[in-house]
C-alpha cells in the first residue's frame, strides 16, 4: 500500500494525498483486493447495489466479504476505509467495472432494511434493470426469503410494476410462505418503471433523480420569468452580458483570461502575431472556442424563444456546442478532430470530489434519459436548475462539461423567460459545494437557492462603463 503513487496536478495543495485519492480509489481497490484475496472476495450488498446502479462515488467505508478476511478495518487516505468481513465460505460473484459484486438479484435480496431508504435511487435503478420477476423469485425461494419477498413486491408495486409484484407474492404463497407486502420507500417522488421491459440502470438513475430534484427545486426557488414579445431585445441583453459571462465561466475552469482578450475575440480582432497575450495558446484558444460555442447557443436560444421544444432541440444540438468550443484547438493541431465525435470513451475523475461521473458505457443511456426528462418536464424553471446539474453529474464529454452545463442552464433560463445568468468566479467554492451536495446527497436545494440569488441580482459588472451600468445608474470606476 505504501508504494502506491497518485499524481496530483496541484502539488502545492497541502491536502494533495486526500485530494488525489478519489482519482485512483477504485483502481487501487481492484488491485489491492485481487492481490490479497485473489478471487475469494466480493463487495457487500450495499456497495454492490451502488456499482450496479453506476454510482461510483467514493464511500467513507465499504465492506468486503472473504473467507480470508480478518474482521478488521483498514484505514485509507481521504478518511475512507475498508472493513474486511470474514465469512465461512466465498459468495458467488460477478465482475462489474473490475470489481467483484453480487449478482443483481442477490444484491437486492440481501440488502439491509435501512438501505432501502438511504440508497433508494440505487435500488430503483437496479430493480428497473431486472427483466420480469422470475430471476428474483428463483433466489427468493432458494434462500427462503419470505419477508424480503414482501418488501420487493411492495417496492415494485410502488414503482408501477404491478404484474411483477403479484407474481412474486403468488410464487411465495404457492411454496407455502406467508408474505406480507410492504413498501420500503418514502413518499418522495420516484421514477416509474416500465412494466414491459428492463431499462439501463443509468437511465433509471437519471429519471429518478429528476423526479426527486425537480420537485425539490420548484419548492426552493421563488422567481418568475417576465413575459415579453421583443426577442431581439432579449438577445441584445445576452450579448451585453457576454464579456462578464466568458470571464467568469472560463476562470471557474482555471483559464487565465483578461477582459481585453475576451473583447478582442468577441470583435474578431484575435491576432497572436500582434498581441503577445494571444500567443498563450491554451487560454486564447479557450476564449476563441467559448465565443464560437456562445454563437451556437444564441442561435438555439432564439429558436426556443420562438417556440421550439427545448428537449428535442438541445438533444440534437448540445454536441454542436461542444465541437464549436474546441474547434480552434482542432484547427491549431492541438487535438484531433475525431476526439470531438460523440461522448467520452474513458473514465474521468474529479480531483477533490467524492463524486465519480458515469462510466463511458452508461453515458448514452443517461443522456437519452436526461433529454426525455427535459422534454416531459412542464416547469421551465425546474428544467433550468436540474438539467444543468444532471448534465455535469453525467459528465459526458472529455472536457468542457462545466461550460456546456452553464450554456444549457442559460438556454433553459430563456425558456423560463429569465435573464442570462452568470456564475461569478468569486463564488466558485460555494458553487462547487452545491454541486457536491447534490451529487453525494441528492439534495438540490442549496444549488436551487444559489441560482435563485444569481437570477435575482445583476450580473457581475465589467470594468469600465457598460450598458448595464448606464441602465442601472451605476457610475464608471
């Protein structure tokens, strides 16, 4: 263990070990457990259900079951640990994402009662991916789990799979068991499962998070859009806020850009030969790409204001925004054009965050579900808060997810008849904290309140006199 090396891109951070730990956590566990126990180990039902649900967030403690375990806790960086639980004999396991987990059916049937409330989204995602009820019935009968059968039947009925719930109860009764049905979920909004077919866990996960968060977001904000007929005036206001938006959005992502650079890119006067600052390729290309993506977003906002359905439009166009954002880097030969095709093909980790974005194989299912939710949601304000968060939660692109997510937010702000909203770089820590709270604890309230404050206040001012200053009577510095 002491020989494991995790490279941190910010060596000046005093917490560099803990910050970098999340980026190697699962790779380390896979190698360490295979080395120590070979094939004689499996993760607990509670961890197995998270991984089957494509929830790879870093847990404070996981339990590993093995006949070779010692019933001791192994402390690891980042305030995380493994409890090595000794079991009489090895459990049957399957490999998922390199980790040994129980089968989906064994996982659900062996969960503790408390887990059904604390990990409801994970469990719903896994239940939705199990086709029919026969595989569940087989394990329930072989393990003589009559109480658990009642819990699973109640859960399935609550989620809309009435036929499967009835079949489980009938099978247990036919085998001589008395089964009392109970619904283990709370009364919060949940996704409704398709009774005819199984769904990818990532898709069900996104739909369940949307059902829960859209309701919470609506209850935590109190702003109303202004009805208007002058679309040209609204588009002019967007352009008015461009410099402040670009400065702050790029700075949040760690780029070093100046107002002078942003304005020259805006006017088309970007020339590395005449301006030394333009020669800083990374920052200059980011500024140029942001402007190109901004132009694409404006086109789509006008279509939304003219009545185009936002879910269908954004599903079709969000990848165009991404390609525009990195087109200057392609033209400069820094990245290859094929790298802008589709979603990412590799895992990504967020340094310092316990949230781990979805693995590549789950992205398309999750994105399809996201745009279906946007299309079906009647409340435009809920869309503007929940959709950008879930976009960054999925993290579909190899880069530019934060910027694209904020573009998505403002496209949906337009549908809600709210102004283009700038997230100030000075409030980056609060912004990231709100995203982390939503990712880890499924609580969208803090993010909704933060966005409400930004919508209700003027955008961050630019240095020098601006149209906003003139309009609001603010003197130039």
